[in-house]
């Protein structure tokens, strides 16, 4: 066991007014399995790159382990997978690599194929086992589960359960709960570490937030009451003080000593109230800084008079005249929320594109009600560019509503001025979702909408769907999201 010590870490990007981190200090035990969480744009990847020494910073980061970053950059993808593994972990025997692959429930034959011909899941497995086998290092694993099907993800879960010494960046709540034993959260004003998984962290966070909100409300009332009482007391003190220099009705002088004593007593009371007020103000100022604003998102679905909206009867999508998946049949009624599930390569995205009206080769019958309006979120963000204003105009959506949805999902006014192509992947996905929920539609079709999106925003999207009940057909690998949102599940089985 050893420690990674972070002391007074301060870092900001050139040209930015605010620092990403300001005098941050904490310790990490290298035997821990940490989940790193935080809103998109809060600095998760930046923090990993600071540990790697890629940016200059103020403060100190001391450790006696080497850091390795995942995803690892493979410079020559034409090499066989076994060669890639040997380059990453040169002192490891082939049998050790095969043993690790067995732990991932993966056939060793993939080692003898070109790396660039492996699936995304297979590439992830090769890179992860090589980095863990390297030894003497602490792994920084940055979002390994994006685009992975549930079976591959479960293989990673079982593998990582047997490992230690890593920080895992993931927005998948179920994955974090199964894998990590500590949570490191990047908040608005600090970095916090707690023992446990995401669920225990979230419960503690909600309890702390509720306490701070209640305390803030109590202190606000106390401050108002004390300020009024202090002003009234000071006013009475001043009024009494003035009577020292007046006479009573009979024309005789008032006992000035007594009056002065009373005035001083009242003034002292006012001063005590002022000190209590200031103390309450100072206590209040320490609250609410790390409470994330999670305003409700809004969806305005259109209910069609026609039902069902879509009927699929023995549908099979084909590629080069070969069926991708076994025949499926389903209906979509108003208010249905259908999750399309299946392994990577099973044809989930192709099915969505078929429903969208793309020219996809298929057999069977697919019927759609006339004049239904569809809102689509694509899996890819490559097409996004230009300003948010231009994007809203091009897509014929209300700019103010569009930007309000983005603001609720955590984008700042400064980020509104960035060209969309320069945004992070998480921010780009938020642009796609904000555009979709700013549209009125009969059916919302979303293809892996949550890739790269932070957990808080995922919860906001869940709550909006459950509140406004749009008709939705979607592909998503976040099991928690699927369980909470879907009313039906259509599973695609690969054609054998």
C-alpha cells in the first residue's frame, strides 16, 4: 500500500477567468478502486491528465507509482493484437495474456488477428488486460463502457472486480456500483472522496444537500429576524438617549444617569444581535456551494389520433443480402417507451434508421401511421458544427427554449459562445438531446443518447421522460436508465 498525495493543486486553462481547480488537497490509497464522477465540463479528464503530468500546475502531486491512461493510443493498428499487448507489457508471457482473456470470457484467437479488425469491445479488452499486466502502475481508466453492449460490459465488471489500483471515469451508475469501493467527486468548489459506491455516495449527497437547504432556510429567517430586532433596538436606544436632554411634563429634569444606563443597555443588546447576525451570515455563506442545480427538463410530445403508430411484422434487416438479426414483430402505441437491446453488431442502429425512413434493405412488413412527426438523436456527433444560434435556426427550433434546456443540463453562458465542434463529447450529446426535447413530436427515436453524458443529466432526462411520457424508441446500454424508462423491451438476436 502507498499513497498518492495531492496538495494545493491549482490549475486553469489559459484565457479562462476561473480556474478548473483551486487549492485542492486530498490523499488516495493506491489499493483503492475509485470511481471519478462529476458534471460534464467539471474537469474529470483534465484531472487525469494532470496526474499524468501533461499540464503545468501549481501545487504538488507526489506518488511512488507510475500512471497509465486508458484508452491507450495504439500507433500501429495493423499489428496483431498479441504484438500490441507485448508492446504495452513487454515482460509478460503469452500464457498470462491468455489467462486474463479467459477471465473476460473471451477466446484467445483474437490475439492472432489484426488489432484494427477487432470489435470495439475486443480492443478494449486487449488494452485493459495489457495495462493491468504491465504491473507497478496505477490505471486511469476514462469511460471504457461507451458503445459496449451489456454482455461485454458485464465481462468488464467481473474482470475489474478482481483488480485494484485504478481510477475509473464512468457515467454508468450500475457499472460503478458493481466495480468501485470509493467515489471521488469533482464538485463546484472542491474534490471529495467517500468510501462506498455510487449509490451510497448519492444517498449521502442528497442527505447533505437537504441538510444544507434546511439550514440555509433557517439561517435566512434568523438573519431577517435579528436584523429587524437589531434595528428596532438601536432605534429605541437612540430615542431613549435623546430624552436625557429633555424635561418631563412638570418642567423638571429627567434623571440622566438612569436614562443613559437604559440607553447603553439597549445599545449593547443591539450590538449582540449584530454579532449574532454576522455569525449567521458567515455560517450561511458556507452552504449550498456544492449543490448542483438540476432544474426540470421539459418535453412536449404530440399524441397521435392514430394507433398503433408503427407495426413491425417479421422484420429482418439485411446487409449484403444477409439477415443481421432474427425476425422480430412489435407494435408501438401512443405512450410506449421501447428499448431496443442486443449485442454490438446485432443491427440496433440499422433498425432505428429503417423506422426513420432510411433506405435499409429488409424483409417483412413495416407500417407507419401517416403524417407522424419524428424527432431523432443520432449516435454520432461528427456532423455538429457552428454556433448554437445557427444550429437552432437550421433545425427550426426555438433558440430560447433550446438554450434553456442546455442551461438546465449544466452548460454555462460562456459555453454558449463556443463553436459546437469544439465542445466536449458530453456537451455535444447534450446539444442533440436539447434539440430533440425542444421539438414537438409523435415519436422520439434516440440512438445511444447517453454516451459521455454525466450522471446528474441522465437522472434529469429520466425524470422528464417519466413526467411527460413521450412515445419513445431507443437504444441505450445504461441498464439503470432502461429499467426506469422502458415500458417494453425488444431484443435483437443475431441471425445464425
